[in-house]
C-alpha cells in the first residue's frame, strides 16, 4: 500500500518516466514481508537501457527490475534507498520521509 504522496506528484513521476527520464518517487509503504521498512523509492524510466545503466551505476542488478508495461522501475528500500537518494541530491525526499542510513 502506498501513501504520503499527492496525485500531482504521482502524475509528474509517470510523465517523466514515460518521457524516458530516470525519475525517483518516494512514498510511505507497508508490506508484511518487510515489517521494519516504512518507505520505498521507485526509480523508473521507460527507456530500459537508460534505467539499466543508471541502476548498474548504483550496483542494482537487472533481476531486481520490475518490468511493468508503462512504468519499469527498481524498488529502493533500506540502506540502498538512503544511499541513492543522497547521491542523487534528493534531500527533500530524505527529510520528508525521515529516511536514515
């Protein structure tokens, strides 16, 4: 279940992804498989080669890519999420969602 973002933020992320831009969107998230994880960041891009190259630069493996029709993406959680958000300079998302490394 995703929450803590607006429709406008989601629409902006989708538009960037469709345009072939790597775009990151963080939201609060609950999943029984990960009881200690409270947020997830979706790193998406419709250009699969661009997304795979971006992911490779951060040590993400192709097997973790979610091949959704319009919105292929990596789900970033935990330490990797914090590391990537910091390296991308997305301090607003780190602060807003209280993400700690």
